[in-house]
C-alpha cells in the first residue's frame, strides 16, 4: 500500500472510531438515570424504552417526588454559602443548557431533556434543571508496558472508579473547575488551560431526575513521559483512592455515570489527532478499546 492509501485508510479508521464513540455516548444516555439511583432515593417508577420521550403518552406515570435533606439544608437564600436552589420554583425561569431549550412541566419545573427518569424533584442535586460539572481526563503512556493509562479516582460515595470531576462552583470558569477538582481529588496541580474539550452536554448520572440533571464539560490532556513521571497521585476530598489506571475494556466498563463513554471520546480524539506519531501497538490498543 502506498503512502497516500495508508493515509486514507487511517483517516477512515479515525472517523469510524469517532462516529462510534459519538453514537455510543448518545445511545447510552439516560440508562443509569432510569435504572440506577443512590441508596437515599425512592424506587424509580418504571420507564420502558418507548416511554422515555415526554411526547409519548404515559397516563399511568406517577413518579415519587424526592429532594434530599442535604439539598434543603443548603438553600442559598437561607444559608450563607449554600449550594442549592430554594425549593420554590421561580415562575417562567429560562434555563441555560447545553441541550438547547428546556421545556417546563405543568408545575413550572424544568423537564429533563432526555426524557422521563422515574423520579420527580431534585434528589441529591442542588439546582433545578442543569447542574454543571467538569471532567478532567488526564492520560499518559506507561513507560514500562507502552499502554495508555489515565489518572482515575475511586469515589467515596459509591466506590465506583471515575474521572476526577466535580461540580462547577457558582461564578467559576470551567477551566478553573477542571484544575481545582483535579487537584482536590488527586493531589496533582496541573494546568488544564491547554486541555482539549472533547464533550459538552448531558451525562447519564444515577442522581438525575425528571427536574434536575448533570451536564458536563469534559477535557482531555495527554502528558509526556517526562511530565507524567513527576505526577504522584494522592487521594483527597471525595476520593478514597487515586492512581494511574490502565485503560482496558474491563476497567472502563465499571466506570461511574457516563465516564466510560467520555474516556472513549478522549481516546478517539487522541487517535484522530496523533495517528502519525503513534506506535503500531498503541494504535491497535486504542482501536480495540473503541471497537
Ligand atoms: C458526573 O458527576 C460528572 O461527570 C462528574 O464527574 C460528577 C460530578 O459530581 P460529584 O463528583 O461532584 O459528585 O456525572
């Protein structure tokens, strides 16, 4: 095969990979938000696949209303430094969302743009409508194995492995959240200003409800061997463990919320932009992870 054919072939593989990561992210949306929930939540009302869409008739749909006490206790109109909205909904509020226009239900509450979840109210989420998060995906090539690794944390609340992400504080810039959360959870102080944004939008978090959900900005930064050598992760804040983790199908499968799909999106973007510089082994590894 000549050089030109080689290039065309690698561009085809890259675009197939990018498209399949994109497809997986949108198909997997809204599965955990219907089938899983934190222990404090009441059982979710059953929402079959064909009844997710708000436009589909579902007259028997009677989800329980739930708002956690920690949310009520953090009403920012009653408590200085509180991180939650008041329980009363402001009438005709316009919600800013990455998912476009947010429709309101008959009580003036924002409706989850991905459809029914089986629970009304805010659950454990502080804000009505979108709750904004940021997810820093930091990778390296393991100098010994040559395999791709990411800096992952184990969450204290549910023991799931995850990207060291977190919620955007009021008035905070997303790049600042990416850096702050990464530092708080892994102990590593990293400039995220040059990270590549690989996703912005809804995430399939088990805390999501019909009226409150998480939207994230996920950014990827790949560290050179030299920089990565100086990085010594140490769990902090909401993390009980932090480490360089090999990116394998097995490890990704058990990741929290939409994190498997976010990491795959970062890999697809990395593959697309670095095909020329990658070893054959690394290319194979990424292709296998994304197939
Ligand atoms: C996930 O929840 C987001 O992708 C982000 O990683 C995380 C933010 O929530 P906390 O880690 O602050 O609980 O859906």
